């Protein structure tokens, strides 16, 4: 499986602090999908044009099965990941954001401020995640079955075949 992972952070992209959420994505998805997982990594600033361009590159040129972003899903002025993602999606999958917010709300009451979304572009599944490593793990663990099935559908495979 080919996975693109994008950390969206002005400070991490400038080297002001270490990206911890991106490596957490790799750790969790490596556990979910195993040794056959290959990651393409990007750390970029909170710039809508750069986010959209990176998503298009990973979906259209790199042909990633799955693209996962972390960061930029809140309500701060610089949080533009959902808008940049929607600009490149062909089909939006709002259930991903809904379940992440519902699950996270049980632990963090401010989770309702997250605007994370998901969808498809070509044969790529794109999922926005929050920016905190603990939230990355919690969200990916609940989304793993849907991610697995979604990727199978986009590949034209029967997700229930044994």
C-alpha cells in the first residue's frame, strides 16, 4: 500500500518544532497495514495552495492509495486544511469527520471545533486528521476498518473477499 502523509504546520515546516504527528501516522498505519506499506512524506506550511497542490501530486502523480493529513483542522485563521482538501476532492465522505469528532468529544470537549473531513480523488482516499499525536492514534484506530474498505473499493477489489 502506498500512503502519502502530510503534516500541515507553519512551525514544523519552518523547523521551529519537531513533527510528532506525522511519524505517529506512520506508526499506526504500519500496524494496520503491515510491512507492505510505503510512505511518501511531506511537511508543509498552512497555505491552501500548497496543501491542494501536495494532495493533487500524491493522488494524481504518485497514485497513493491513501493520503492522510495532520494539522490545520481547527478554527484559527491559519487552519485551512479542510478548505484546501475540499478544493481537490471528487467525492466528500463527511462520515469520517463526524465519527472522529464524536469519538474525540468523549475525551476532549473541544473536539467539536475540529473541521476534519475526508473524500476521494481518483483512486485515492484522502483523510484529514487533527494535529495532536494522541488524537492521530485515536482517530486512525476507529477509522481503520473504513479506510481498509474504502481503499479496497477504490482499487476495484471486493473488500469482503477472503
